[in-house]
C-alpha cells in the first residue's frame, strides 16, 4: 500500500467489515500513528493504549470517513491525536519521565506517502514561513500536546503572548495553505 | 450563533484541533459542533490541514502485542484464543479435586467459568505492573450465567463491552448503576452499549463511597426518565484483580 488510493480501498473494505483489509490498514499505518501518540504521551503503554483505542474507533467508524477530512491517514491521525489529547487531559501527573521517547526510528518510512504529498509539503512549507518562536509554539502544542500554560513554561514567554502567537500563527497557516 | 463569524469559527476550530482549546470553551465548542453543520466543515478543514503535520514524524513500530490487543478488544479472535489465554480458565476450572455434585451449585460453577474466561482475557493483556497496580472488573451475567457485559473500571473511565450473548430489546436502553453500601439511592454511571465497546467517564462517586454492587436496568430510549432505575434486570459485584 503506498498511496492514499490504496488506503481508501482498505478503509472502505474495513467499513464493510473486512477484517483482513483492516489488518492490512493497521500494518501500514500503525507505526506512523504510534510515533505521533508516543511524541505526545511519552510513555509506551499510554501511547499504545491511545493507538489501540483509535483503531477500535477506526473499525467502528470507517464508514464516516470523508475526503473533506483529509487523506485517510490524516483522518486516522486526527482520531489518534484526539484520543491522546483526551488522555493527556485525564492524566494529572503528565510526563514524569521522557524515558520511552528514544525509540528506534525508521527514517525511510513508507507511510510518509500516505499523507497526500501535496498536503504535507504545503503544511511543512507554511510552517517554515512562520516566525521561529511562533513555529516552535505550534509545534509544541501539536506534537507534544502542550497546553498554553505548558508552552508558556517551556518557552518562558508570558501566557498572554503565547495565546496571541498561537492564534496568529494558526491564522497565518490558514492564509498560507489557502493561498 | 451570531458570535460565530467565519473568523471566530476558524479560531475555535484551529485551537480545538491543535489541542489548546480548554475547559469550558472546549465543551462549548463540542456542543456547537453538534448543532452547526457549517462549523463541522470548518473543523474538518482544520483537521485536514494540521494533521498532515504528522507526516513529518518517522514511523515507530509498536510492539506486536498491540495488534493482538486490538483484535481481542474487537472480539475478533474469541474462537481462537492464543494458548496463554486458554490455559488460565483450565487451571482455575479444577482448583480442587472435589467438584460440587449438587445441582444447585451448577449455576455457580458456570458463573465462575464465565468470570474466569473474562479474567483470562484481561490477564492476557500485557500491562506494566506500575501502570495499573490493581484492575477492577465486573461481569454482568444473565439468567443462565452467560456473560452479557464486561466492565473494566479504570482510573478515569469505565470500559464496557457487550458480549455476543447480549441481545437488546428494540426501543430499550440499558443503564448501569452504582448501588452504595450506605443505602443511598442508586447512582447512574451511564448507558451500556448494546453491542461492541463503550467508554464511560468514571463517576467520582465510585471513589467516595463503599460500593455494594453494580446494577443494570432496562430503560426507555435515552435512559431513566426520573434518575432512578426503572426495571432492575441484573446485579453484579466488582472484583479487584
């Protein structure tokens, strides 16, 4: 499977209850989704729980995918991130340790292709056009699931500024993507 | 809806997707999403935009057990449980030589086997001991001691799974209640799934009172109309493993 079309075929078969297609979809996307979850939750067990919950939802809600929600893998990413964010909110004592983040990484990840190339290049380019600090704040929120207060702690900028920077950064991203 | 200008919709949706919309604002946004189709479209656009960012991360292969756990959770392989899952109920089915011959004990044995099976499924899921020192579970059984729902009580949520044995009546919902030992009226914990799995928020009261039992009631669609169980069908106890 190396294109969004393939992923779409598997997802649509999954929506019909095809377990083999679902397994195939899992094989090709789990590594990517786990990487995202691990970045946010920082602990292997929690990160796996989030991916597990996400795939259970994907199985049940496969029929709800629409192109408007992005490529298939983008939609799956959305599900994993919401789950991971929920878990972060539920975990009071978050990220006591960063021990699990140093995982073996596969640089030649074939899953990269599953985010439609155009979307990915576009968002990366638009991110690179943001000012350094603004980009860093959005990245901290996106990849680490940081709250405004945590971004503020991490960067040393006042809370009000963090909120403004993130809001304006997102506005700039939108204008850039749509341009 | 007036305050939801395009600009406002985008501001809310983008921070919701990013994860920086918090507390009441987040809950209000979720409610607005249910009400306004146009807002859902704005949200999808943001999900599509921002979540392509994930493409920048290199894949990290999860442990192979993860796929097994997903399959178990979805009930894919109940007919062909792996060897380590089967072993436990066999061991616990004959703990003593003297099996009760009396018929009146049969239901109990059946119940024990059903509980052992469910226990085995939970035990088969690898969990780090520091992560979950004790797990609380409950199995709701029908008249013939068949397992109808399994309930795993986590720190923040209850994971409830309806088994294939459960057949819902049309136009009825099934509600889970906590029966406190102090005699207060039953407290609703939420509606049960009629099939598959559902995650319920853990009601804080579970940690504040001594629990005598959990109960399941049959209710009109949408749950109890008056905040109390309409027709109690089953009760079960919480087991700590």
